[in-house]
C-alpha cells in the first residue's frame, strides 16, 4: 500500500468545502522552502508540478513545504478564480470573501518563522520577451519567465533575488526543448507602482521580508511540458537553499507525463473501500456506503477530490473528472480486515483495501458467516467463496477500468434475521485477456 496523503477536507459534501493541502517534507528547520501551486485554477502546469513535488520527491536534507492546490475549488471548476483572482487579494481582502480562509492560511505559512524562501508557480500567456517580436513574444506576455518583484531584499535569508533568479533561468535554459522556450528574467519592480502586483502573493512575502519568486510556464505548451519546466526551476531553487532531494523518475518531459498520469489510489472509510484508478470507467456502480455518514476519504494525490453530485460522488483529479461513484447504502461491519485467498494456486493472506495481481485465477477461502461477492462473476450463488474463478469467467464490463483488467471482490457479514453488513473489499488485477468476452468496453 502506498503512502496516502490525508486530504484536509476529507468529509466532503460539496465543492465549496474544499481546502488546500499542506505537505511537509524533510526535517523542519529555519530554512524551509515553501512551494505553492494552484493559486489560479486554470494553470495546470503549476499545480501538477507541485503535486509531483509532493508525491514523487523525497527530501534527504533540509525542509520543504508544498501547497499544490491553493485555490482548489477553482482547479476543480477549471476557472482562474471563481471568486475573483486570488492572487490579487494579498494586500486587502473583504471579511465576507469566500477566499478569506485560504488567503489567511497561506499568509500564515509565508510569515512562519521557519520559512525562508517562497516560490509561486504560474502558467502564463505566450513567451515573455523584453522587446516586441510578435503577438506571442513580447513584454506583455508572462510565459517562460523567472519573476522577481525587485532586484534584492536586504535583511532576508536570500538577499540577491536577481542573482538567484538568473541562476535558475540559466539552469532551465540548459534543458529547454526548443529555442522558442528560452526563459527570461522579468522584474515587475512592484514597489515602484505596479498596482496589480502590489496585491500579489509574492509581494506579500517581500513585505514580510521573505525571499520570494514566481516561475511562469507558457500556456501554449502542453501541461506536462509546463510541469517539466516548473520542476527544473523548483529543483534549482531547492539547490540554492541547500535542500537535497531524490525523485522517483528521471527528469524529462515523457517521464513527467507518465508521473502525472500514473494510477491514483483512493480509500473510503478507514480502508473499507479501495480504488486504484488507472483509466477508470466513467461510472463505478454499487459502491457500498454507510448510511447517514458523511463521505470520508484519503488519496495518494493531493489533487484528488470527491464531490457529491446528482446521486453520486464525482472523483476529480485536478481539473479532470476521473469517474463517478454510484452508492449503494449498507451498514458496515467491524470484522477484522484481512482475507485468505489462493492466487494462481498460491495460498496467501492479504489485507482488505489492497490490490493483488493475478495471472490466471483466484479463489477466496471461505469464513464462517462471511459471504463473498466477486463483481463480474455470474455464478448465481449468494456466496462466491471457495470457487476458483478464472480470468475468462469474468465479465469484463464489470471491471473498474476501461481495459477490463481490475475487478472488485467484496466481503459481507451475514447475521441471522438482519441485513448483510459490508466488511470491506480488495481489487484483483488479471493479466490482460486475449479477447473480450462480453463485447465492447465502455
């Protein structure tokens, strides 16, 4: 089982309840780097890069805090800011502004005594150039630039803002994919009267004597390339701060794309119900949900959210919809969460809330007062334990994935004179079948 990130708002009824996640990595010290993504919901390069930083990087020396989804509701809604531009609310914000909690929360992190450097990730239009070239490349564009509010900040941990940004820019430019992607330094000279930037997150940090930078990736690029450039920038800023790290992949655009698209695991109700979502079907039906209980979930990715919607729960990953869960209501059992199985002839005991890979067949060993339901196996028996089920026997349209490989196996407690209670479930992933046994997949 992978490490699950606790979603701050894990009891979800509607999108308005969503709050950002804070992931702390490394060993806390007074030289913590704070990286922020998703302040504007229509900039996936930034929030995807921050998410990868949170999930795929290990900090071996130093301290890193990551907020990958600051404006989470706007990310879900694919909107720059459903309550207005959050990055213009750091000078003044009204008490009745729905963004107040998020803005105040991130401000408290920025001014924390342990934070020495702040990096805000953005996706900007076109390609910034210091002179006009064409409509996409000119001084009014923001894409592919390293942003500073001013050249230096005396009294801060890292005073030479321009020098640091130029170092980061040079590192990115050694790894660009196309000459057109060349990064340039953009100094907004905020204190000299840039009315919009005076309201920004980075200038709030500057006013509080925190070394602050923004990194912009061009919106003309696909999201994984934007994330690639953001990660190049992040890594160089971490090196400036002496933060050492390891990552789970070699840094190139294709690997970034694969990391973004890797499976996401979601667990509901203390590991009772578990999903491994890799190209899932549009809907997953008959999900056992306890009666009269708010939905509680954890996920391996901080960009995951479950939102109640029209008789079900929509699973979001950033600005994409993965699937919709259609509930069926049960009482839950408190029987312990393990089960004995025979997979390809090998006897083993596994935990519920997990996934097992099987080549040919599986059998769930029977237990007293427990019935087994193999979703997609049509035996017409109420209890499907002690039956060797071959992959060819499974109706592939009942899989949770579009490839027809991953199936649910659920356990229920049987009690005389009472309805069955849901114990838990696990997933079985069969090796790919040669031919579909039920027609086209949906």
